C-alpha cells in the first residue's frame, strides 16, 4: 500500500458488490435486486431521440426539468429535490454534508453494507445498532442514536435485506426523538403495496431533519443508468445542491431517460403490481419447501435456511450458482443462515423453485 | 442555514459553473470550453444500439472493457486506470483518498476554481501558490509545496485559463521534489500539437506519486455524458477503485459511449487538428483587434483586454452576451482584465470577431 494513501483509507475495507457475471446464456440473476421487467417503452423512445448535440454540451446543472417531474409525482417543490448519480451518491452526499470527521453515524444492523464504508471514508464514528430477531426497528433505537449524538442515521425502508416495512408514523416518531438527520433509504419503496398507503413525503412538511432517498435502479428498471434523488427540507437540500455534490453529477442522458421513465407512471405501476403478485406466489412456493421469509414489501425475499432444511444457506447458494441461478449469500454473522432472493419473472421464479427441488432430491 | 449542516460546509462557497443558457436560436456558446465539433459517428451508432436490457441491470462495476481500450491508447495496464463520472469526480476522489482533514492541498493560482471547493469539503488546508505574470510554473513551486507538506497538488496542463503547456520534463522534476501526490489535470491535453510530443503517461513508469486526469468532455465532445479517468501507479489507483469511489460510479451507457468514442482515434484526431487550426487563426484575428493571448495548447484563448482597448473585459463580455455570444468573464483579481474564449468553429469565430468589431465601432 502506498504511503500516499490516507491511513484511514488504508485500514478500511471497500464495499463488496454482488456478483455481476458477464454474459451467460439463460442466466437467472436474482442476486442484486434488479427489476425483473424492462423499463417503460417511453425509455426506448427517449433512447431513440438521443443525439450528439445533447452530449457535446454540458448537462443542465440543476436538472430542473427532471426535478419538476419528480416534484409533481411527490407533490413537493423543486427546491426539495437534488438528483444523484445513483442512490449511492445520495448516501455519500449526506455523509459529506452532515457528518464531520469524528462525528457519529448510526444505522440499524444489518442493512446496506455500503453505509459503514462511506462512514469510514468520512472518518466518522460507525455506530451500528443491532436488530433483534424480528426485524422491527431496534429496541430503544432513538435513545441509542441520541446517546451516540449521531449527526446522521440511515434506515432502509422497506428494510433490506428483510423486506420489512416501517410505517410513516414509526418514522415520524423516530425523527422526533433523535438529534441529527434521519435518512430514509427508500431504494425499494416502489414495490410497497399501495393499499398500505405509505406516503413518506408527507413527513417533510413537519420534519426539518428527514431526508428521503429514492432510486431509479429498481422501481424503474434502470440500474445501469445510475440515477437517484434525495428529498428533504430546503435547508437540508440546498447545501448539497450548491456545495457538496459535483457540479455536473448527473449527465444529459440520465436526465432525459429519467424524465421518460418517471412520467410513464401507468407502466411503472403495472410492473410494480406484477412484482408484488410474483412475490406473493414465490414466497408461498419457498415456504412450501421449508424456506420461510419475513413479509416483504420489496422486490426480494430473505429466505431462512434453517437447520432442518438439509443443506446450509451457503451450500444452497453454491448449488444454485452451478445451475446458473444467482442468489445473494452474505458471509455475515447475522445472515449466514439466509439467502436474499430477488423476485424474478414468473418463469425465473418457477425455474428457481424447480432448481431448489432438484438440489434437495440429489 | 440548517443547524444540521457541518460548520465547514456552512462557511464555504460552492463552485460557480459557467452560464448554461437554455435553448437560444443562433446562440454562440464560447464560455465553457465545449468542443466545437460533435462526437464521432461511432457514438451515434453506439447510441442507436442502446437497449433496455443494458439499463435494467447494473453496469460492469470496474468497466474493464472501456479500461482495456484506454490502456491500449496510453500503452499502460488496466490496473493503472480508474474511470470517473466526469473529470470532476477524479479530482474529488484524489482529495478523498490522499488528503486527511487538516492536511494541505496545493495548486497554482489561478486555475480550476473547483479545486478549493473540493478542498473545503474535505476540511483540507487550502494553499494556493500564485502564478507570476508569465503563466510559467510558479517560482520555487516545489519548495513551496514542500513547505506546506502538501499531500496533494493539482496542476492543470495545458494550464487553464491561460492555455500554457508545461513539458514532461518540467513535470517530472516537480514530482521528484514534492512530498505528496501530483495530479496533472489534463482536461485539455487532447488539443496539444502532436509535434510537441507531449507524452505524460511515460511519467508513470518512474513516478509513484503522479496521477493523470483525463476527460471525455472536451477532446471527445462528450461534456453531457460525464466521463473521465485517472491514470496512475497501481498503489495509487487501487484504493480509489476498490474503496473511495462509489461502487457503480460510471453507468452502462457511459461505458458504451466511451468505448465508441475512444476507439475512433482517426475521427478524434481530425477534430483536434481542426481546433488547432481554428485556434491559430482566431488568435491572429483577436491579436489584430488588440486582444492578445498567451500561446495556447488548449481549445480556448485567454484574451487580455488591456487599458487601451476602449472598454473593459467585463463590458466586452456583457456586450457580446447581448448579441447571444457567450464568453467567460471571471470576477477575480488576477483575471478581471481577461476573457476566456473557447475556440469555436470557423463560422462561430468569424461571428465573434465581427461582433467585437461591431462593439468597438459603436
């Protein structure tokens, strides 16, 4: 390691992304929570309309046209929105803007494994607060966050990797009782059943310490594009927009594709509905095989591979991989008995179930 | 300002980007150094081949295919390259990876006004080292950098906003005599006259403290895409690749378009040559009007608006703007008598000269 690298960077581990195998024929990729269905046909039209002149010049620095569409969808104002190069950039920008080196950063553990990586880079104190077995918000979460005096707390909702949804009133209560900023990481919120009426943007009206992170990666089938956004009160968003983000952090193509995707709500809602249907069906089928999972409001299920199953989670993951079916195994104390399985198309889910049956019968 | 914002972020000023006016008919935009000519026809083909499946899944996390093409162009290895979301991200990543809060960061002033902004965000000590009048590397630059014990120094080459080129041997000597990392910001290096044989990548063989920043924005006419890369020794590049960059910082479309652009070297070289021709001609014409500029190896000229010219630089900038011709005026002690003018197409340059004549005759 070069002497030029900061000591804290030398010591830390980087983020381990899920396997991204190259082109494999008939690959069934259920390991990184990509949307099983493609983006809207409007995105195809937008791709067809791209031209060299759009690329020759710098992008609109504030992406106002896309921000206006997002504002419309959420019923908020333009100045409550900042676009990011994928949701990950939103997380990094929150760290950069609100957490001084040495300050505390909290999150419920386990959740997105990028959180501690970003905190390490910022030289923050990393304060994970463990879940109980039930994946509810940890006991005395607010008082623990307060005892650390955390400047930033991240909560994934619906939670990853369990899929559990916390209610708007639970979040509101949490935000009321902590000293710093609460970032609700809603990477998977598009898959929440509309009957649950989960409307978190309403929280912004009464909380000056809430940030909501959204992503086009999952809900809009655009993981390859890198596009996300933060919602928050004007005083939280403005310094990110004008100071801490890179000045042209979101390119022209990202802005155009984003507009095409988010304005076709009919299409988006139709695929979210299909994924919810597939999720219900897959959960039942996995359950019938002895692989139970918590109720999920996301596009994945956290299957518990218990002692009676016949083989370990790791072994099941490896067996499926040999059959070109990728699911996510975490080499982690909390999660080693689990597999996180992205909800696929009906055909993919059937192939997965058949493969698990085959593995069990060997 | 919210109490949640870090004190150092509250105090600092953000980056002021050049004006990006919306669509104006017959606009002549010579203020942000975009390439006057469009990207390669191969980019059009790549745009035509984009599809929803590329966007549905995550991008190749290390962008190996594009890195291989870049390695080929520069005659270096894959592991000496990390791609970034525009050159600006490369600058930020260098700051994040090599400069601890409180450490010193040096640069020759004036240059890219983003440098101190990034240093502020990292809580670094900002140590600008002033140019003399001649735009040569500042006197005793290395010893001043050493006296600050700078962990990172940025040098734009060709320099912006003057266009001056420093030689490989000058850079080599500088790197040998400073304590930290030297980042050569080559955003404009594609426009250097090939007869000067400026081959900076050769510096990497004998220097473990040099980073070279390249951008697709100017040379490849892709400012709207956001794509750049850093070259450096393996020990400098690896922690950026695996730890400090966002894991999917460059999207699938950026990677595909980047490959299309960089592999069409014939086209790229043809437009660089045209810009050099236009630059020579424009410089002569401006000179004839009394607007002298240093020899430029970039795609812009720094025109000196001296006391005898008849109106101030600011006034000339404003007059041209009224005629829908945008050039860059810096409200800065060093630069207030100058305008930075991007080299346009022949037609644009002629229109600029005509407009200046018109302003002078009023």
